[in-house]
């Protein structure tokens, strides 16, 4: 038998065997041993963030850009609690991630010791799996389980809590190559009968429509989706998380649907007779009022998680399967359908109400910014924060093959964008990273500029500054009699803080303010040429620009506010 | 048919720290209407079995089963609602401040409910009687209702039902 090794040594061994080349870490008292072990380790890049919440978002961006399971290491207590928002975000967007938290020594657990919290208990409802290691000899098995669970099936965050004395205790040196988990059987097949039934129904449609969500990307099934849709000549609409799974240059792609979806896409959902949904959980932002969602359609639902099926929308043909496996099979069956009339109808809707912003005169036009980004960065990873700018990005940014949009869809976490952009730049340095963010959300994690500048990451940071929390302001404007309570970020005397240009100077970061549409292109070109580090472009946008169309929360997709 | 009714699930789970919290947490987090939950070790030290009763409509109940199935710590979910099962719940009922005639009435009630020794007098004092019952939850409800209607002061403690599939259905 091989000699026993310490927990800290096994920790590093586990990461190596999992092929982890990057971890996102912030030190603290209960992980000093592991941190010390990392000092002695070659081949694992340790990214030091400036706040643990941001650290998790960085890991999310990394996971999204690389498709790998991201690893986070933080200390106990506040280090652990700070990760919670990030973990919830990863959970709702199905991001594969293993979060290691330090914990007080076993004998102190439950004593309200210094920096002790029950982080496993606190995150129980937002992790796929969470556990405290209580026996040193279980450590290898538990870490292996963590990676298996995080990265397979419907991916998600796994939290592993490691008491300090486990890190230093000697024990089993083995890291298993596989662990049998009797309560976990991710779906790796598809019921052929069910799939044939789905295909038959779909084939019988006069007005077929495909609704594709983020699950298609997770399954790496974009190519198969395009193939299937093209072969059958069926239009495709996407969710926010599904944005980009259908390339924008396909004539069958009709844009996003949902609360701020395209008019034609929401009309198509309302009028279609068979809706083929894949990799979406029918979030309320997608469906609007449930009773009037796709009222004329029979619904097929392909999802890897059977718990997602018939949860929000009752479906006619459920298929529990990985999107890639299902689409590979379906591509075999696919035969062209005559959808000319239906496609013509959708094109008519699009020309009735094309997506276009009536931009106000007193600011830079968000649509115009997005179009310039499209022209200059056709291969970039586009990252957004949460708010109006995010919805404009989902409406106006073109995502081509090989590109993706990284956004916080499920939780809608302000502060997500900047750290996620950092993670994406770390994970995929070959593609430019363009961050589209708002002045509100950006301020929630702007301390990460130190991380970005230290690593000289050439992120193009586009701050849409309307000096307001625009998404809520828009609701106040439309539904609350223009009573703009706590959405105006300006001081009473009209001054605005911070001055982002001066602020950037404190980090030696290049920054430029754009107040006129004619300067958008030059600013983006300047940013593109700066490969030495991040560039800030502050676009002065009017607070009166709205995200339209809009389906008011709780109403039907067919009841869009168009102007 | 989508009406609310009482349903039963048996759950095999890992016998580990936090599993009970995770299962019960699901019910509170998703606003499922949990009626009773019992848990104990099975013939295997590392496996516990829960017997859970929920009030739910068909759609919600399907979702509950799927959500439970999705949990890593849940090994198996069995819907007991439509299976022939043996199901009992332990109940103690203390009837206090009763005179001799009252005691006599408690004995009579016990006799009526008793089948093969599943309602017994576990303890007795000068002015009180303690009944020990191993009945179905429904029968226990009826007993409690009756005692409440007849006596001013009673104390009841219940263990929640445990259930197992009948021999005709399975022998693992």
C-alpha cells in the first residue's frame, strides 16, 4: 500500500487528476494549508479576485467560455457566505463548478467558532450537492463525486466544505478514477419510442416552431440543431440563455422570445401549432402568462432533467434526454417540410414590427452601440450584466457560430458581468471579450478592475451609463406613474459618482467617454487596439430609452407593449 | 382529475448528515404541503427509509416525486399511494382529570378501537389513563377526535406513519 499523504496534498492531487489548470481563490485562515500547498504546485494557475462573490462569477465566466468545470477555493465564514450569490447564479444557469470552502476544525464545528458558518446548510437549496468532509479517508471519494456531479447531467455547482484539520491529517493517498453514486443516474440515453412520437407530431405540423434554450449549448448541440432545423425548414426562436445556439445568419433564426423578445418571435409562439422545445425550463420570463402560452400548440419538450418537464408548462410529448443525443437521432429522421407559408407569415410579422429603437436625441443610442460592436467584434465572447443593457444586447447583438453570449439568465444577478468577463478572458484568451454593462451593475463588482489590470486582460468594458437603474426605472415609467423612487443614481444636486474616467485612471486603465453617436466606432476601435489591458468606454445613454417590446410580468406574450 | 388529496411516498436515502434537512427543505422551499415525515435506519446501516405524507394535486405530486428523484442523496422513490401497503402510526393519548365513570368510558373506547392488541392501556393513575395505539393515521385521527369530544383535557403525541409494501407487491 502506498504511503499516507496529507489532505492538502490529496487536494492538489485531485485537481491535477481532474485536469484543472486554473482555480479561482481568495485566501483566509481556514485554507492556509491548501494555499501553501498550491505555492508548491506547478501547472495550476491561481486567480486571485478581490471579493469572493466576484470570484464565483469569474469562475462562471471561465466555465462558460471553456466548457470545463470551474473550481473555486475560499475560506470559511465570510469567505463562504460571500460566494452565495455566485453559487445561486451558477445553479440557476446550470454552470458546472466545484466550490471548496475552508471550515473550522471538526471539534469546533457547532461552537459558533471564529469565522464558522454552516455553509453546506446555507447553500442546500442552491447547490446540486453539498457536503462537509468529516473523515480524511473520505476526501478523495468526495472530491471525485463532486466533479462527477457538477459536470454531468444537468450541470451545477457542488460545494465541498473542508475542515482545517482534515487538510493536515494524513490518510488514504488514492484519488479514485470513478465513484459509483447510487442515487445519481444522469440521463445518457433517449427513449426512442418517445422520440419517434415527438418527431411524428412535429412532422404533422403546419406551423412548426423550435424553441431552443441554454441546454442546447451545454450539450454542445448547436451544430445538430442547425442541421435539424435546416433540414426540416423550421424556424427557431431562442431564450436568453439560448441566445447564440442558432447562428444569427441562418434565415430560420427569428430571434429571442419572451418578456423582451422580438414581436415576430412572440407572435410565432402564440400562433404555432406544434412547439418543439429543447433545453429550456419554460421560465416565466419566456412564457408570460402560462395559460395563454402557445395556446394553439401541442408541445414537445426535450430536457435532460425530468424534473423540468411538465413543471411550468404541461407538455404533450415529454422526452427526457440530453439535447445532443436527441438531436443526433432526430437529424436521422428529419425530412423537409413545406413551411414556406408559415415562414412568410413570420417574415410579415417581422416587417410589421421590426426590432428597432426609437432612440432619444439626448444620448448615445444603445442599438447603435450594439451594431458597432457587431461590426468590429464578429468573433468576440459577449458578456453582459443585468438590466436594460442586457436586454438590448440580447436584442441587437449578433452571435455567430463559435461565439457566445455569457449572461446571468436565471438569477439575474447585477454585478455578474464584469467578473464573468474576466473569467471568460482567462478561459479563452484567443477571442476578444466585450463586456456590455450598466452603470448600476458595474458598480456592484467594480473592485475587480484590480484583478483585470493585474492580469492585463484586454477586456472591452462598455458601460451604458444612463445614471439610473434603468430596468426598474422603466417599470416606474410604464406602470408606476413615473414615480422614480431610488432608481436615480445622481445626487440631489445632479452630480454623478463616480467619474468613471478618473476612476479608471486610478487603475492605469485607458478610458474614454462617448457622448455622441458619431464617436462610437472610434472608441471601440481604440479599445480593440489596446491589448495591454482593459479599456473602459463610458457611453452616455439617455434614461428615457426603453427596452421594447415588453410583455408586462404576468400577461400573455401576445400582449406586447410595442411603444 | 386534479384534486388535492393525501398521498404517500417511501424514500430510500443515504444515511448521512444533512439528508433529512435536504428533503424537508425541499418541501418548504417549494411550498409543498407536507403532512408527516418519519425516518429510520433500514436493514442496512448506510440506508435510511422515510415515509412521507403530502397533500397535493396530481401535477404537484408528480413534480414532488421528480424533485426528490433528482436529489443525489435519494436512492429510490416509491409512490405508495396506489400500492397495497401495511401502514401504522404509534400514538399516545393521555386522558386527564377523569373520574371512575370517565375511566370506564376510556376503556370502552380503547376496546372498540382495539384489534389484536393495537390499542392498550399503557399506564394509569388516580385520575388519568394513558392509551398506546398502533393504528392507521386515519384511525388515530378518529380516536383523537372522539377523545376530544368526550373529555376536557387530553394530551396526544404521535410518531407519524411508517409504511411498507405488502408481501404481494415486493420482497427486496
